[in-house]
C-alpha cells in the first residue's frame, strides 16, 4: 500500500486548493498515473462546476492514455446526478486499470455506490490509503454528514496575561498584522462568520475578507433581544447578513432578520446548516465563544497569544486541555486545539 501514498498525498495537496470555493462540497483532488508517471491531474475548483475527476481527465489531450492507467482520488467518485453528472460514469468510459481512494464518501447518495459501480465494470478499487489524513482534510464534510450541523471554528486573540480585551472592551490590537492576515484567509475559507450582538455594537466590525483574496462569508449575528444598532458595517457590503432575534422576521437587501422563539444554540446551528452554511468562524465576543464551549458545539479553536500584557482586562475564554499544536507568527503564538467530542 505504501507505493500509493505518494500519489494520494498529491491528491490532498490539489484538493486543498478548493478550500473556500466549493462551499458544502468536499475537497477533492485527482491524479492519473501511467507507467509510474503523472499524465493528468485536477481538483474541484468551484461549487457547481466540474469535479476533480473531470478536470483531471480534461487535462489530458490524448484521452486514450487513460486506458489501463491508475487513477488516484482522495474521496470516492460521485455516482449520482447533482449539479454535475456522475463522475464514476466518466471514469468507467475511459477504462482505467484501477482506482485508488483514500476515503469512502459519507454522503448517503454515494456511500459505496461509486465503488460498487467501478467494480461491476471490472475496474479494481483500492480504498483506505492514508484514510485518517483524508478524513482530516475533509473534516468539515465528514462532520456535516455525521451531525447535520456546521463545522465550528472558534477564534480569538489574547494577551500574554490572558485577557481578550481591556476593561473598557477595547481589543485593538492584541495580535500582530501577520496574524490578522491569517484571520482574513480563514474567513475566506468558511461559509459563515459569527459574532454576538455586543461585539457587533462595540467593535462595529465589517466581518468580510480584506487582507486576502477570496469569498466573503455570510455574517451571522446573535441578537436575542434586538439590541443591534443601526448604521453598522454589518448592514453594508456585498456579503449577506443573518440576524437571529426573537422579534423580527424580514429581509432588507442583503440583511435578513430571522425570528426564532428559542435561542438554543443547537436549533440555531441547525437552521444555519439548513441554509447551506457548512462551516462557521466564531470570532466573539467572550460570552458567545464561552457559550459554544459550554455547549460543546465546536470543532476547532485557533487562539493567538501575543507578548503584550494588559495587567487588567476581560478574561479570555478557557479550554481545559493539554492537547494542542502551536507555531510562531513573528512574536505571536498560534495555538490550535481540536475537539474530538
């Protein structure tokens, strides 16, 4: 099986290029190999457009070369009609010798059907190559199908002495400029970005992508008592805004007020997911982030720790764990915690 690792790793590399562009679809890369050489490759570039397998096939001028080849894909090829025709039919058409896959697709519309169809057409199928790595790459997609909820990433910056803001609520700027560029990249990679009403009113954030090229996420505001101020930045700009509240149910341009009787976080996230938002970056404030932590409704935490001291201030959220990874971003440290609950 080790001989396949090289090419499956290549599919991972290609697949990740689609992050932020494929929405609720999985990240998929495809590599076509013949006589130990890559003759074609591709990845799923944009939601609603050609999948990785089709892009890999189209990268080859002489399609006859595909016959007898080995095709590597990090996720089982689709076998159903969605936005595009079934990829498995295109693979069968060009008669590869074998198809090597990292993960079986958890989507009930696929889930083994693509593999069965290949085998029924006398194409050898090998699965489970670097399976754990493949699941980590598509951790959003696997979580979505397991829980029917969006994948949640918590993000905050804190001082060396553990504060998220000064006593007056001011938090500019705890992290450095490069760290802030990371945040804009992360925003471009998620479907939604969420803050509580206090953060929206206090900081007047734009919650868009500026220091990175990419799509703007849908802005989600939790405002149970309709305290959100007018003329805030979240009412402007090209990206949509969803405001969850107990009073209003109306739409004004890109701003949609969504009335909900219960502010149970599970129910709100369920509704968000039903609207096609499969991943959310939660940026604050402390009460909102702590709410997600208390309910254990989070998948990752990304925490910037600066070398600044406030002495006094608003305590940062706390996650009790000794399992984390970190790396330096100039003078900042970025801690990443995975929640496997």
